[in-house]
């Protein structure tokens, strides 16, 4: 069974692409994008964004035209909502 990790912040590059996931005070944080992708695809960990209503929006791996990236969709739009989380550093 996969261990769940809540994500409250994301690291981004100059173009706004997600480069890492963060949760203050956790030993795993920050987690670089490549490691998080490996965690998710390997089934060891599940990352999610906690919502105000108590639900959990999963972070998933997407195969894009420029390779794999991390994404969550909590508001039914085409945008990657991870971009809206506060910044952290990896």
C-alpha cells in the first residue's frame, strides 16, 4: 500500500514548470520532480493536495510533449493547479 504525502507548496523554474514538491517539517521535503515521478510510478508513495473541505486531490504523472511532468486538477480546468500553490525551494 502506498504511503500518502500531502503537498502544500511547489518549486518552480523560471518558466513556471514544477520542479519539486514540498511540505514544511517533513523529512522527505523538498522532493525533486524526478524523484516524485519515480515514487508515484513505482507505487511507493501517493502525493496529494489537501483541500479545505477535507478531500484529497491526487498529484499524477502526465506524459507531455516534452516528457513527464506532475499535475493535479482540483478545479475542472485544463490548467495544472500545482502552479497555484505557494513557492518552495528544492
